[in-house]
C-alpha cells in the first residue's frame, strides 16, 4: 500500500467525527468502513466505475463493474451521468426509501454528481433534504450547508 494511502486510511466512523453540534458529516476521504456502514457514490447507469468516488467504491467497498444502481457490497450506487438533476431525483428517492427500510445500516453519502458529472452542491443537495431527519444517513458538509445555511 502506498504511504499516502496508508496515511489516509481510517474508518468512516472515525473520520466522521467532524460535527457541528449533533450533526455528523461524511468525511472527504473514506478508504475503509466498519461493518454495517455503506459508501454512497455517484455512478453511471452502465456501472463503469472508472473514476472518482465510483472507483473508490469498486476498489474498497465491493462496487460491481456493470452495476450502476443500488447496493453492492458496502457501497450503494446512485446514477448521476444520464442527464439533468431531474433524472437523478428518482434514484435518490429510491436510495432514501432503501435507507429507511435498512435502519441497521449507516450510509455515508458522498458529494454525488459534484465531481465528474459536473453538478454543483446547490443543485444536488436539495434532493437529499429528507435525509436531514434520518439518523442513518450522513451527508457531506457542503450539502448540509446548502440545506441548512449557517
């Protein structure tokens, strides 16, 4: 393992210690998870996990090449490359329903759509507004800042 990777290695729970009051935020870099934790990443419908968080998901968390949607190992794919924000919303809604049905799992949502897909936090964060009330879904700080400005 490369030295810089080794330095960054920590479980999401350890790295997720950044809080603003009771709110936890998804760590910017996650390379390992504890049992029961899930890495939520942006993907493409074809499941070609070649870059960004999708590559991390495949490399570390069991994402499956060719599967662009849903639970895969300790990862959950939400497609973000197929069109505008309106095409992402049904997949986010599906994820939120899945998270509600699986309260035994803790989901760390990455800044889906805000990397290779080219969207901005202000466009994607509103799709996750419902997650603010869900104890088992952790959002990136930038999404929370959009949803609950300080």
